[in-house]
């Protein structure tokens, strides 16, 4: 009978550990990435996946972009480093998703900015730049001639 009690105790402990690991740590503070001006000008949008290591204090100990456009990556990683989580029982690796979305130029201001989607996704919205509607005029230069020649 003691071996059966020991087996039940081991299974209960393993289930508790798995349950604690399965529950992702709650976000205490999330920071949206700033849409890079160069990406707006280039009309670049998309998602950047950032792998973070969360320490037992709930702070991001390290962050690195796993996927995404090169113009968007630096701002996503910088924002990921500022996130804070409820302290997990042990250090954890998580993946954050930063989406960058260009909206039509007439989008109301209330629909621009950041949208957070639990557990670890944030979308940064920015109005598309206006298309170029004029071209530079060709500048003519007047050649001065020496009347003595």
C-alpha cells in the first residue's frame, strides 16, 4: 500500500508542476513598439516575433527577434525589453508578437495607435503616408556667355 500512496503523490506533484508550467505568466506591463518612420515611408508592414526570457522577478532578461522584416525588428525588440510579467515560479521563455499595420490615410485617430491582444500580441497602427501628388519641376539653368568670345 505505501508504494501506491507514493505513486499517487508523485503523480499529483507532476500534475501540479505541469499545471504551473502550462499557465503563462500574466502581463503586468506591456509596451507597444513605435512604428519606424523608415518602415512607414517604405510602406512596410507585418509581424515581428520576439523571443524573450522572463526571469523569476518577472522582468525580461533577454530579447531577440526570431522572424520579421529588418526595418521593424529593432523597434519590436526594444519594446519587448520593457515588458513586465507576474513573477513566474521559474524563469520562462516566451514569444511576443508585434504586428505593424498601415491603415488607410483617412482612418480616424481613435483607430490608430496600439491594440493589445492577450496573451502576448500587440498591434501598432499607423496611417499610410499620402501618395506623392506632385513632381519637382525641372530647373533650367541659364548659361552666361562672354560677349567677348
